[in-house]
């Protein structure tokens, strides 16, 4: 692993090889270990509050219903519009997942917290700085601090990673791509992209976001002070989505890794990241589609995913990125 090449590249171009080149290892965990003994599969779900999207746990995706809720309408529209789509699929999945999270209640969304595209992050790799951003992120209190606590990335078509900014040009001819079968289009590595963004978030949380402190009124500064301690390592929650199938991550990023990535060197100490991918109990006739678009179409699968999203809240109720459970009440 020490001899693997390390080159400067933006977060959206990272692959599993880049993770190994920086001694980063992702370990899969069972559901009970990852969620500290909580179950979110089968018929056992965490207690779902009234704000959660209960209707989508009982409404078949293709069944017309009278007086549908807004979320149920989005659910039906998503699968109807995804049929025959190609480059539009990424945007449809993005909107669908965002609607789901916005309806999951606190701490995903409160009066001061929302799901947004991340601010511009800077990934310093091999002494080269690259602008990047997570597809979605969550701030524990956006009003007083842009510090990030949750990063979300999607498995997108590689060609659609560019241009992110005007100085980057697309590597691909989209018109030529559309002449090829959809299942031959390259997809990016959502997991590697997530971890690269987490490395960039280390400097953002510790050094960039606190600069906003100086713009606050004096009466607010005392409340905000605890957010602006340099934390090493930082702890982040993460998600990747392949279509409508998520994976969940517990991420810890330390200064040794950040410095090694900046210098393009192999860090001696490994960075261990923990992942849980739900086991979906049912398959569609003909098997799951390659892009995971229909993973949540079946009610049993949908119930597992929503249960995991509910259980994952334990890692978001962390006021200052410490041990889960020491958090304000929402």
C-alpha cells in the first residue's frame, strides 16, 4: 500500500485505490453493532414520530390512492418519471432522497437545521488544492454555525461530475454517451467521494466555519463559543446512496491523515471507517436494477430503509461531535 501512487485529484475522482493509498480502511458492521444494538429490519422498527413519513411505509408504489400526501405524491412521481430516463436519473434520485430526509423530522430538519448542498470545501491533495462539495449535508445549527455534522454523496454518472465549476470542463461527450446503452455508462465511487469530502471537512469545521463567528452579534457569541474548539479527530456521520439504497457511515478524520493527504504521503496509522448497508428482504421480478432506482419500490424494502434512517438519528444528536446521546432535545 505504501507504494501505491498518490496524485492530486478532486474529491469526485477518488476511488478505492486512493483510500488504500492513504491507509484508509472501510469496515462493514452488522446492524446490531453499527446501531448499538438497535434493530431496524423486519417488523421491528425504532419508534417513529408523527413527523416521519409513515404513509410511504404502507402505500404500494404503483397503487393509485385518494387524497395522497405530498410525500406519497413525490414517491409515485419518482418511479413513474424514472422509467426511460437516463441523465435525468441523478437529479431525480437527489430530489427524492432530499424529500425523504426533509420528512424524517428532527434532527434531520428543525427550525434551524436543514438539508442543503454543502458549502464549498477545499481538498488539499499532494500540495494541490481542489474545490469540492458533498451532494447534501447537515449543519447542527446553521443559524450560528456552518459546521458540518453529516455528509451525503450519491453514486452519479461520472460524466455529470463536470463541470462543477466553470474552470473545469467535462471529460465526456454527453451526446455520444446517450447513444450507448445506459448500463454501460460509468458511475463514480460514492464511498471514496464521501471520505474525500470528510477529509476536506476537517479544515472547514476547524478553521473555515469559525471565521463566521466574528460576524455575529456580541450577545450570540457566548452561545456559539463551544462550536469553535479545534477538534482532532473530528467525527462525522455519512451516507452514500446508490439509487434509493443507502449505506451509513461513522467517520473519524484526524490531523495525521489530513497532513499525509496534503503531502501525498502514506500515513503510518490506519484510518478506520465503519459502514452499514441494509440488507433488503425482497427483490423485484427479474432482480434489482443496476442503479438501485427501484430498491425502495417494494414495501418491505422501504420499511427497512426508513427504519435505518430513523435509527441513524442517534449519530446526529451529538452537539459537539462527541459521544452519541449527549445532545439537546429537539
